[in-house]
């Protein structure tokens, strides 16, 4: 790590402030040798912990730089493994809680940019917003003075970004665990002064779980590592790949060359996508049972549940009887 980068970060630790000009200098130094490294990343977290005032300029720099380091700082690019997730957790977790919006924004941005992140990271990030709604404290409530039992527009935005993130439980779709979280937040905030965005998020998020079609899943981290190793291996790589391609049966395509084809390897067989979409729009017996359990948790349908049922009826053409 350069002396200039260390001097700038240590100055922030001394007086708790860092100017826009100093941030610009850090931005130049962070990538001066073409890559962020672990020592610089550690220094950024140390500076963030000491800052008395977190400015938008600092948050942008902090989030952008560390997201790039965590998501693309190793091979294969785009995958956050358990080791990276554990390293991040040691720097942001304080007894299960985050203390700053900069850190929460960092986790959300990683989920948006990564192909895949560990399930524990997704769960942890969602819990931060849920707990803020339940007890009125946390990174999203610092200085807001909001009471427990309500959800803000900022929290709605964070939840939407997380549950539809590429690195989420179901990329571009809502998982069962995420839908159940939406119901818990709804139940806890029924009497609260909620943001107008909340009803739409609850309805769209829950309906996406019940009726959504997410298409292909990304390669697992293990398969991505195998592919990266193959492409970088001696005698294989791009040259070997193209040579083998010339000898391969055109009908077998890339799958036969990389052993990625077939269900057991994460590939696909011939698919009728239209049929899959049609099947997704039909509520299965298991989904129906799940929805009944959620709706029967209290004695009567609340306005959010009525809005959800109306949306399902419009999408499927059938009334769902609670």
C-alpha cells in the first residue's frame, strides 16, 4: 500500500473527517497499480469506522471500491465465496447488526453486482432491514427518529434491490424465504405509517414467488472455478478449446467440450420455455397451502393481503379462496 494512501486514510482516523479532495486522492491511489489489494481494503474499513461524518462522496467511493475488490478481486470474477463473505462479516458485523448505511449499501451493491453470493450474506442483509422495522433501530434508522412497526421508502428500496438482485436466493426472482420475510414485515407494520411503496413491493414480491418464472440459474461457484481452470490451463485454454470445437459434433455444442451439458452439470436439455412460463403462472398445491398458512395467521384479511389476492386473480384469471 502506498504511503500516500496510508497517510490519507490515517488522517481520517485522527480527526474523523475527510474532504472531497482527499477522497479524490484516495480514488486515484486505490487503483494506481491497476488493482485494489487487501491492505488498502483494510485501511478503508478502518477509516470508515473513525469517520464522524459520512458524506455522499465517501459512501460512493467506499462502496464502489470495496464492491469491485470483493466481487472481482479474485477468480472466477463475479463470485463471492465463503472466505470473502467471512472477511466482509468481520469488518461490518457488530453483534449481528450493521452500524452505518455505507456498510449496508456495500452489502446490497455486492449482491446486485455478483453472479452469486453465499446464502448467509443474503440472509444477513435482509435481516438488517427486517430488524429495523421490528424494533426501530439499525443502519436504516440512524438519526431518523422513526418508531418501530413502520417501513420507510428507503427500506422498501433496499428490500426490492436485495430480493431481485442477481446474487439473491432466486436471481431476478423471489424465494420462499424472502416471501415469508415480506409477510413478517407486513404483519409487524400493519398499523404503521408506511411508505406508499410498501404495498406494491409486498404484492409484487409475494406474487413473484407464487407466479414468477426465473429461467436459467447461473453456474455454481464450483462449476465457475472448473471452467476458469479449464480456460487458463496449459494446452487447453482458448486455443485448445477452439481446436476441440473443430472436431466436436455440432449438435452437442459447447456442453460436450466443457462437460457442462446435462442436468447433472448445470446445463439444460431441450426446453419448452413457453410451457415453463405457463406452469409458473399456475399456483401449485404446495404454493396454495403455503399461501393459506400465511393468510390464516390472523383472523381476517388485511388490505395488503386483499391487494395480493386481487393481483393473483388478475394474473391467473382465477379467484384464490383463502
